[in-house]
């Protein structure tokens, strides 16, 4: 298959993941004359002749552009972005921490420690005698909870990012029977152990290993 530019691949990825609207994608296609020489002739013809207002347009578009996308590459970038956000403790760090739980539940078992030790606490933060969502607790309580997760979480996020950067975690462009992306785990046993969970005592901020609840 003919290779396309990284920018074009990104646009294809963004429209399929609903990061940009199909209407904005249509406008981009019409405005980007370089696509005619970059894409196979039949692909370009399919893109400019597609009725983007049709209710089945997204399904047809997916058939056209999906073969040109390496989803594994974009998954790596997406996960790395969340890990960097956690490490930097930026304004979206709470959202990024919560995403580690969602990613773990989506089949990324190498994020087990981040997802279950930290992400679950943000997804269902303890507040009094019952649990509330992150947006239901006050800013003061949010900051207090984050303070209890830092700086330890930085170490775990750096470990996960290092596995990715060193090629110890290789996400494939294939999905399993339940739709989760498959990946190769090339970590050694010590690194695998680093990714296992610990339970944080939020009151004493002490780590207790091997709590049976999580097994």
C-alpha cells in the first residue's frame, strides 16, 4: 500500500476517533490539494465523491481510510501523553490519572499499578462515608487527594513511560475478540513486578503490598 504522510494519517485517525467532525474532515479533504498526488487514485476519488451528509457516511469513510492508519502508533502516543501529564502534574493530571484506570480496564494490563492504585481513587474518590465522582468533591478535597498520590505516582508513571520508550511495550494494530488493542509485553520480571499494584493508606500515606482485595 502506498505510504502517506504522518499528517494525513493523523487526520484520518482524528476523524475516525471523533476528535474532529466529519464536516471539518470533508472541508480539509477539499482544501488539501496535495492529497491527490499523495493517495492512490481510487482512494482520493472515493474521498472527494463521498456524500459526507449521508447518515452512513462515517461507515463508508471508515472503510476508505482505516487501511492507512497504524492505530498502535497512535495508541502509544495517546498513552504517553497521559503519563507525561501525570509526571508534570499539569492542569489535566487528575483526568490523566483517571484514564489509567480506563486504559487498564481496556486491556492494558501493564498499567495495572497506575490504574488500580491511583486511577480508581480518582474515578471513585473517597468522600466521607460514601463515594462521589471527582467533579462532585470540592477543589480543596481534590487537591488534598492529589497531594496524597504525589510524588509516588510520578515514579510509577515514569516506569510505564520508560517501558514504552524503550520498546518494552509494543502496541499492535490489531484487536482481540472483545475489541481491545493487542500488545507485546517484553518487560523482564523485575519490571513486571514494578507494574503490580500496591494499596495506599490515604490517612497514613503508607503503602501496603499484597492486599487480597485486589487479587
